C-alpha cells in the first residue's frame, strides 16, 4: 500500500514563468488612514534590489501566457453558515478601551483567535486575545483578559482561562500556536502593544509564563508570530512581525472630511521584525540579521511561511501596511543577478523582483490578512491579501519559480472589494467541489465618526473558470449584518469534515460560524501531518489524486490576521470516491505514497509511518 523515496532535486515547474507585468510607476496613496500628508513612494523605494537592466526588463515585459485550466467545478451549492457562539457558551468581546474624542491607534486594531487542541483530546479549543486599558504610559494592565474556551463536544464550550492560567492581561493583538519544546502540547505566543508573552503548555491543562527565561519578550509593537523550523534543525523557531513606532507621546489625530480620525501608519516609522532561533534548551537567540531579515524595515501586520516554489523549503511572506510587502527565500532564482552579497545570509528578500511587493499598478497597499492556496489547481500556491477601503483586495497568481502576477481584476476579486476594508481571511473549499473559496471579514479603522465603519463580511466562491463570485448574501444571516471584523481563525472544531470560522469583532461578541453547508454527499480527506520530531512539516506539500482531479495542498504556518488556523489539512473532493491516492512531500526530502487511502475521515500520519484513522464521518 505504501512506498517511499528520496526527493533529491527540486521539482521542475510545469510551466515557464514569465516576468511580472508592471504597467506603471508608483504614485501617492489616498491621504486618510494610510498616510495623512504622506510623500509618495517612488520606483527606487520599492525596487531596491533590481539593477537598472533588470528593472527595464521587468517594466517592459508582457503578461504571462494563459495556461490550460482544469475541469470546472461541480454544481454550485449555496453556503450556509450559522453563528452558534451564544448557544455554544462562547461569550467574548474584545475590549479596545475606546474613549470619546481620544484617538489612540491601538484602539482600532482589535485582536485575533486561535484554534488549538491544548489538552490533547483530539478536539480543537478556542483561544481569544483581548485588549486592556489604554489610559496612558504604564497603564496597559486591567481587568480585561484573554480567554480559553475548552471544547466539550456536542457544540458546547467552557471558559477555563483561570484554571489554565492563560488570563493574560496585556493589551493583546495576536496569538501564534507552536510546540516549541516538542513535548506534544502546543504553546502560545502572544503579541501585544507592550512586551510580548510566551505561555508554555505544561501538559496538565495549565500554562506558565516563560517569556523571560526563553528570551522572547520583544517590547516592540508586535502583530503576528509564525512558528516554523527556519534553520532545519527539527525544532520550531519563531518569526515576529512588528508594526510601527507609535507611543502615547507620539499619538496624533488626523482629519478626514472634517471629522477627527485615527492617524494611520503613514504618520509613523516602521519597526524591524524579529527572528528567535530555538536553542533547544527552552531558550531562544534573536538572529534576524544573521538570517537576512534585518535589511528592510516594514510596517508588518501578518506573515506566512509556505513553500511557494515547490523546492520543499519554506519562503516567508510578510504583509506590510503602507510599505512594500516582503518575500524571503533561500532560493536564488535565475531572474536575479547573482552578486557577491547574494550568499551572505541564508535568506534573500526578492518581493519586488518576484512581482509580489506592490499591486499591478505599482502601488503599495495596506496588507492586513493573507490566505494561501492553489486557486487555479495548477500545482503552484497563490497568495490572497486583504486591503484598505477604496483600494482592492489582491490575488497574486503564482507562475512558478517565484514569479507572481496580480490577477485581482481578471478574477473579479478587485471589483468585489473596492468598497470594503478587509482584515482576517481564510481559504477553504466550503462545498467540497475541489476548488478553494475565500472568506474575508471587514470593518473600517478610522473610528465610529467615519461612515462606513461597520461592514458586512464577504464570501467568494471560486467558480472554477478563473473568477470568484460574491455569494455573501446567500451564506446566512451573519453575512447580512454589519460588523467591525478583525481576526479570523478557521478550524473544524466538530471534526465533521468542513471548516468552521471563529471571528473576533470590535463592539460585538465573537462569532462562531458553524459550516452547515449541504455538501450533497461529496467526500473529504483530513490530514494531521507530523515529523518524527513532532514538528509540523511546514514547507512540505501533499498531492491528492482521484480518477478526475489532482489537488495540491501546502503545509503552511501563519496567515489570516492576528490568528492561527487549524493546523490540519482539509481537502474537499468533488467525486463520490471512497479512496484516493496520496503523495506527501516532506521537508526532509522524503516522499511517502499511498494508493488506497480512505475518504471521509481524518488521518494522523507521522513521517515514514503508516496512516492512523483518528476521526471518521461516513
């Protein structure tokens, strides 16, 4: 039934990659949150790592040729999501400490959510990050705390934060989940306005604050953390995305249409990101410079680790607010000039040359959330980003060999998102037709004085013809209401084979959207993948094959906004098959193959061992 081999060479792409299509020079952005009185970006600001000859080639190139498309989707099924938070026992509202007439920027940012099986019982629990008081310097503590809701089964949760010792009181934003000591119990890293926090899972239902001993208490304004093995020593390292140099003393108020509003990142300097290398003894070493992450300072909100060129080594993509996005890779693509400094650090920043730093018009954007998936089923994973109001969300198509093209307009993503402000986002196949769809939560940041502020969320169906349809109005009552949405975490908390959504808001209770879509008998395949060292195989990928379709899925870390998704892979299958072929490409180079793997169940697969069925839905 199974076989294995060594993947010794990088996979040759199916299609020749072309230069990204850059149609015009950078221009000034709108002067509201994304930069009051801000000077325009220039070409030189963005394309810093290109030679003059390279830039001219990039600017004068033509769009990549269209590639053959896989068969279209099965018959469309209307999505159905129901908010069951109250009935399930999840009562939580992010406290942003808003004071009328005061515009402290952290008030507008909100918090995230994480699906985490903290007690190892096979059911996902929900961790929600809270804010605190913002009265002035030194006053970040208060009575508002983070919450941990234990999954009791039967659609019920119980708040256990006190007994678990996770009622953290900092002014929080994001949570990243990772088992840094490989003891089988996931730990929590919290980014705050203020010093960040690392909570170690003791394996007995409790956590301890080990920030100081671990050496990861970064005092900069952090907004996201990503756990993955960045140095190849088979333990989890931590990349932390930092935002802007804002303080109570530097706070200011801007004006939009005669109304006072929050000043955005254009008024403040960016901050350097951090890389904490796991030393294997409970301690970490800050090593951003030695790995190549200190050369560019952005205004980071989110990061994603994923293998974007199919070489089994993860790239790191950083979404910045009003500064070019960053793409770090160990690869040295052929389209880059190889100079004497190109090998001085393990990672090289190539976003501009790769076509993933700015949009198709050369504008920097306000990147809040990231979703990653193979939307066109060509074997290369694409990137989706949520952005600011009166801009657009962006879909970067991956043409292989780290070449990307902004296809937002042709896919209708741009047209659907000009009048929204997106935050958390998740990609998943809601109807199991074999095509990845998109969810995005929306809400403005300029404050209640600005109209529109609360917004309806959006659900985009991938129609399998190269475009996305906005089917939000048919997705349930929640989608017809207005929210100030922030963090989103996707997870199959009831193990029924479809993804559910936890959504954090400002001013309203957190939502738990149970996916009740009738999938018309279409099967699924769930995968919980681990190396022998209990390290998530970030950088690896799986290929699922049925008689009529082939689906590629990456093993990733990070994404969304301030949140952590279910680490398991969930794959929808449009055909009524009971068995599939599965190939797992592990970051170690090993390839495992199974020719008859059963569907409608979750499989636990440890590298080099036979699959174990852990949850079944017939």
